[in-house]
C-alpha cells in the first residue's frame, strides 16, 4: 500500500497548557501512531467482516481488479485519511493508495481525497470501514473549523472536552486539532480540574473549599496545571486569590463573563463553557476570556458526506 506510511498521522494538535515546570514548552496531547490506527481499523474490519463479506465473495471473482476515488460531496475539513488507507491496505498488500489531500485541508464538494486501486474484493470489503472513520473524523474537524472561524481575530482558543466516543478519544481529539482547535486534557490523569462535586465533598474545609482543594492538589501533583470550575463570581474571586492556573466559568452570561475577567485581572487564564453554539460563541469570545470549550465538537458533530466512487 502506498500513501499510508510514516510514524504519525499529519495534524499536530495544540495543547491548552504545558506542564508547570516548563510553561513555554509546547506538548502535543495527541499524536496518532500508525500502530494504533491499524489496531483500530483491524478491530473495525473484524466487526464488519465476521466470517466473510458474503455478497462480495459470492459475486466478485478473486481475480477482478478495480479503481475508485474517495470524494468529498460537501465542503469539509479532512481528518482520518490514514484510517481509510489502512482499511484498504490491511485487506490486500496489492492495494495502491494515492493521497490527493492531507489531514487539516479544506476541500470543496467534488474534490478527491484518495485514489485507490487493486483487488476489487479488498476495495469492496473495506469500503464501509474506511468511510466510517474518515466521515466521522472529518465531521469533527469540519465542525471545529466552523467554531474557530467564528472567533477569528479575538485570540480565543476553541477547546475540546472529554465528551468523546468511548475508545475514540485520541482519534476525535486529533480531528479537533485538524480543524484548528486546541486539545484540553486527554483524561483524568493529565490535569487537575476541580469541579462542583469535588468542592461539595470539601464543603467544611477552611478557609474555603476552593482554596483547600487547590492547596491539596498543588501538594499532590506539583507538575500539573490546576483548573477550578466556578459557578459564581464569588468562586471566581476565591479561585484567583488561591492561585489557580485556570478558572472554568460554567454557564455564565456574557455580562458575568466580563465581570469575571475584571475580577481575575490576569491572575489566571479563563475558560468559558456551557451550552456554547455557533450563534453564541463570538459574543462569548468578545468578553475577554482566553478559552471556550465546546463539548459539541466531539459529541454532536455530524458525519460529513464522503463517497467512494468506483470507476466503470
């Protein structure tokens, strides 16, 4: 198979925050390895093929060859081409794939992403798995790009969340990066994020639950960034006073966001979150926050329309 080599997929995600000891160090959260891509594709092929593609085996001679094009049927941002390449190549070493686009590229309807040729059985049996990966991941990248465009000129970064498809988190966060977004924490292990339920468990702590939580987190994990979710302006002030790195403003109005920015006065970076849409994101960005997290990037992105067209 040609076109699918290399040690990594192409988009290099940007990370929200670097480790505390080296604040200027850019550390990608997700860089996809060829081995993990192939493992995911092998599992998907096994799920789809089972004992065999009975329709193709019954109707297509094993000597038949074919050529096909993977084509965008709508404007989109590409992500996941290496998954599609792997799906075809894993079914036959005789498959040849020529890449005509790259992950992160903006395409118009009618643009060709891949040219594929080889044994017809391999092309037919891999078609749906290849499309499932590239349609889904390109859908995430495309929606992310729309949010990024909406805040252009404001210096605000669009973040993803942990609201991802189970087992696909690394892939979907990679797709967010392909769309120009920035990866938030990958999981529960790489950033301290103190939320309302953590604070509820510390309700009797002094001088207040937020200060106590920050102090304990800093002592336990000094190398990690600390973020605190704040539902009220009083909590914003407590978090800033206690020296958190980031304050997450949850479901606040634009006027509340502006007041929070004023209260913090540069002592921490500020993330806005909660019910963000394409219609509201620019107004939120104009309040002075640093980041806007959007769960919809991964939990609600529609798959884009990409087709595999066989040449006749």
